[in-house]
C-alpha cells in the first residue's frame, strides 16, 4: 500500500494559468481521507508556497530542491550551502556581470543585476517566441520572476550571517560547463535558458524525500511522486513509482515509471486513478 505521495508545483499541480484544478484538490483530499500523506516537493523556497499549502491544507513539504524539509509544520532537515561556495558563486557572478539571488528560509535577496537579469530574460523569451506570445504567457513569466524581485541589492553580510539554502543564478547555457567545472561542490539544475538553481552537491528533492521517509519509518517503495521538470528527475527515480506529466520535459518522461496527462487535463486525478491509488 502506498503511504505518501509527493507533488511538484509548477507544471505539475499548477496549470499554465497558475491554477490548481479542482480535480487535483479533490484528489489530494481523497488521499488524506484514505490515510495517505500528500507532500509538496518544489524548488521554491518555503515562503513562496504559503498560499498553495493553505489552499490544499497541506502541512508537509520539501522546498529548495530538498534543502529544507518540513513535516507537519516541523523542520526535520535543513542543509545550508557552505559559505565558501556562496562567496565564490557571488564573486563569479560579479566577474561575469550576472544576476544571482540567495535564498534563505524566509526571504530571498539578489545582487544589483538580478532585477535587470529578470527583465532581460522576459525580453529574450518574447523575442525568441516564433509567434507573438499570448498575454497570458507573458503574465505568467512575469509573475514567476516577480517572486525573486529584490527590494535592494544584497550585501555580503546578508549571506555571510544567515543560512542560505539555494542560489538562483541568471546565466545563459554557455556558462554551464564553466560553473560545473569550477564548482564541483555544487549541484546545478537549469530551469530555463537563462536561469539555474544551485544547491549543495549530491542533493536534490530525492534527498529531501529520503529524509522525510526515514523520519516516518516509511519505505521508499511505499511512495509515489509527480513531476515535470529537470529538478524532478532524481525524485522520480527514487520513489516507488515516478509519474511524469506528459507536458513535462522529454528527459523526465523518459525516466518515469508512468506518464499521466497534463494538469489542464486532470493529470493528478487520472494518474492516481490509473495507478489504482484512488477509485
């Protein structure tokens, strides 16, 4: 019997309109009614999922790609990045004139180039679109990037004097090889052509899942996970059944045990039904 189901947020629970389908909400309630624990597993920091947790009445979550884990509103695992890694990343971003943001558990602040980098990203995405992008798409991108807007440029004292769990680096794909070679102590996951999540080496959502299941004495074979992005690959490979959204990245679908339809087509509910977790 399955005891726990993990859900990515963007592209999995949320549709392109940034809404959670009613069928997904009901499916999560049905899981709880059947004694199965629903858990959020996201790259977002915890303070960026409050509304979703409230909407779904969920109290357990894995955030910042496995770096910060909470069960029933209690922090059970946290893994801040080393101060040396953060300082070197900050210096590299400064040298190459790139935006970088530093995420703690309660706020995220970036250097002076971060906001400019976000504005440039939106412009480039619009320019690269083969057709004029719908207002909905532009609004969604703007809303997503707005989560990382900073009130003021971050000072070194910010990341020197508090735990930082994840960095968001605004760098194009041509810098991938450089950062991976120069920062072997970090794990990089690209989520669009111009932005990369950076966490501690050998960490991922999968590590967060392992910490939570160990805390509860649950076998990984008793778990399921739904995801669509590159930062979901390790998660889907670790759980008992890894489910990819058909609208997700090709690389994710290739490693999944099962593929369900998109969020817009009730992929969460249909996936759970086809796996016979729900009737």
